């Protein structure tokens, strides 16, 4: 089994990636470029690998779809990841292209006392466009048109129900290779 390299400069690259992630969540549905990309891992985009190297450690749980053994070994080596047995138990969920979307209502949504103890979805998509929805809410001046090719068919409908649970609910990061878009639970979506 082969171990794949992670970031060239682990601390600096993870800090820059985290800053881009925070910017994406502060300005929902606005595309952000990831500043540092590690080599690709089999079965994952480089953007997904960058986010996993940045966000995952021994203190959080991660749910993954089926991935090649060397990818799992590399992630375990570089992050110390703690794999969740099922999506409902995970702090982070990675959905690679084609992975079915679990019902958002079954994922960790936080509690009234601790709404921050909720799940974050990392969703690989094919590409971004501006043809599916109109978003509004904190961090979006007026409205913002947005779209993502390759999302599961009922994603936007489930997202509307997720938003209605605020302050509870999940957050999402959409990933298309080296670009990301944040989708916090505060974002209201209108289809069309």
C-alpha cells in the first residue's frame, strides 16, 4: 500500500486553506479559489483532499463513501481521522461525485444549547453555474444566483427544509476541483 503526500507546507497550507473556507462561509454561494492544493488522492478531487487535510483530526468524526485503501491509509496517516460508522454520527461527511445524499434531517443538527455541534457536508460537484437557485441571507448583499452541476436531485428541496430548522441544521461546502462555495444553514434558497 502506498502513502500519498499531503500539503507541501502542512501548517501554512492548511492555514491558508482554512482562511479561504472561512471566507466562503462568510460570503455564501460566492466562488472561492483554494490557495493550496495537495497532490490528488485516488477517488478524491484535490480540493476535497485539501479540505480534509485542513479540517480533519483525531477530535472529529468523518464519514466517507467507499474509497481506495491507499487513499484511506494516506488520510489516516496525515490527519489521524476517526471514521464514523454511519452518516448520522459524523461531524463531517464527504460526498464524492455520485454518492447519494443522506437525508439532511437525519444528520447531526446541533441542539438549542449547542447549535454549533452539527455536521458539515463536503460535497464534490462537477461544476458551478448560475442557473438553479437564488440565495439570500447573511453575507449576501441583496440576492445571489447560483447553481451546481452534479448535486443530488433533491438537494435544494432538502436545503430549504434544513434552513427552516435554523438555528439547528447542517452546513455545506460545495467543491469543484480547486474552487469552493460555502452554504451555511443561514442561507435561504429559492429555486428558479
